[in-house]
C-alpha cells in the first residue's frame, strides 16, 4: 500500500469527488459556501444589515467601514472528524466485484470507507443547516452548539396557522407571516419562499378545507406526471415541502411544525474552515478532507475524514416558525 495512495492530497481529492448524498437543503443551494483560512467567523451588523468580515493577514490593515453604529459577533466553526481503519488483510484476497481473478485495488477499498464517512458528514451538515434555519445549531447529542437568537439578541417569531379550525383563512395567515419576515429583512428582495414541514404539519395543511381544492389540482397534475406533491406544493406564494427526516431518532423538524424560509442572496452562508493538519494551516477551507497514517508494523492505515463547517442564517428572526395550532 503506497504512501501516495494515502497522502492528504490524494485522499482529499478522492473524498471530494465521491458521490454526495442528495439532501433537501444542502442540494438546494440555499447556503452559500464561504471557504476561509480561520476557524473563527466574524459577523458585522450595521443598521440591521449583517455581513461577513473577510479574514486578513495580521500585518494588513482592516477593511475600512463607514462610520455607522455596528456590532461584531464571533462564531467558531465545528469540527467533524470520522475515523476508520484499512487493514492489510482487508486488501488481501478480496476480488473486485464481477471479476473471477482480479484483486480489488487498494483505492477501491479505501474509497468504500471514504464513501461511508462522507455520507455521515453530509447528513451532519444537513442537520446543522436545518438547525441554522430553526435558530439553534445542535450537536449529535442534542446539545446546543450555537443559539443564533441569543447571539444576535433577537427572539423567534412563531405563528399558529390554526389548521385545526375549518374556517381559518390559511392563505391570509401565510401572507401575514411573510410580511413579518419581510419587516425583519428590510429592503432585501426575497427571490422565493419555502416552507419545510413535518409530515403531520403537511398533512394538516393539505387536509384543510380551504386548501384542499388547490392541493387536489396540484396533486392531479403530479399524478399525471408520476410525481409526489410532498416534495413541493405551492400555496400562498410559498412552496411547502414535507421534510420528515431523522438522525439517531431525532427529527430534523418536530411534529406539528414547519419553518417559513425567505430565499435571499447572502442570507444563508456556510463557513468552511481548513482541517487541523500541518499541510492545511492558513489555507482556504474545503468541504471535506481525508488523510491516513500507517499503523505499527505496516499492518494497515488509520483513515480519517473530516469537515469543518458552520452554517449561519444572518437574520435568524426572518425564518418564521409555523405551527398547526
């Protein structure tokens, strides 16, 4: 097993090129990637407008800013390492799939391990992104990593749609929630509105008497095309989609809840810090890294993959929590 096969450059290129699990938020492009050289993320607020502060050399002057009242907040990117082992015996005598006599290459075995680790990292980044939308980025054990409401000194807006009342003006309540979000955003233009819903919320919405007719039309169209309206049903100028996913028994969105999200350029960002390796110090962060080190007596390699992200919503109050009742 050659050293080059297990180098940082080779393994990082491999994990970056491996297929990425499709995810609802990660695949949507809502969060703009922001590679940086540091694990610290600085956010400036000026007259209600939030901007990322670019990282700079300690010897360079800072960015000149007009004399307005501003606040700077600091966050730290998360560190998500994954470990595995590739033993010499994992390679010995293993035939390539579909072959009678060709031994599986070292790269194939390594890439299988990297794929498993990347899948875990993709799911974790998705978990963090929905957390940024909800206002609290949580660890795998449910502990709070960042409370964006506390960090920005705001409180969450929650709106009950009263979907259990047959006469509720659902469209009117959705429009009122959007206007509250717009009041937080100020002059920023919303490109589109999305709402990520738990299954119970989605069922209550499309089952409401004043929504049924609209949904029935959409569903009939989807049936003709062989689709599934749970992936996107537009009502009140908002695309509602079911987001019934969980990790380790923890649901991404709790039962009876949904989150109304304004798609605004620059509102959602994901900082990407470099890995904690000698070779990556002060380099621009990448989505994924992988590296290996030999085991004693040449019996294999310890394999590590990692990501160092921090997704942020720069105006957390603009994401409105919706409830069934």
